[in-house]
């Protein structure tokens, strides 16, 4: 039982500052960036806009780029550079 409680406590710990650093911007709208590892060395980098602030306003769909590699930080930077070159985001911060 103690092992289960330690696991649950560890799962709910907040992300470290380094993990939560990436941000992308669509105009003046700040978007959350998530990086998830798929199978093997494939990664999915998603730029998730905030939900609509007013009723009836359309939501912006998330942008997803899939890349392969071993270094999470390089994958994150590469995916955000791709989205910026495509004109889908205006800027980003790591």
C-alpha cells in the first residue's frame, strides 16, 4: 500500500521549471507547448491555444508536429522552428 501511495504522490508533483518553459505565440495569444514521446524515439510536439474567452467564440485547434530524435530539447526547438517557418506561430520561447 505504501508503494502505491508513493507512486500517486509522485504522479501529482508539479512539472519542473525546465519542463514548463516552452511557450508559443499566435499573434498576442500565448499558447502552451507540450512534448510527448510516442513509440521509440518519436515525439509529438503540440502547441495548444487557450480555450475561447467568450461564449460563441470559435476555438483554435492545436498544432501538432511529429519528429524523431533522442534529445527532447532539440526536438522541441526544431518543431517550433518548423511551425514558425510555416507561419502557423509568430514566435516562441524555450
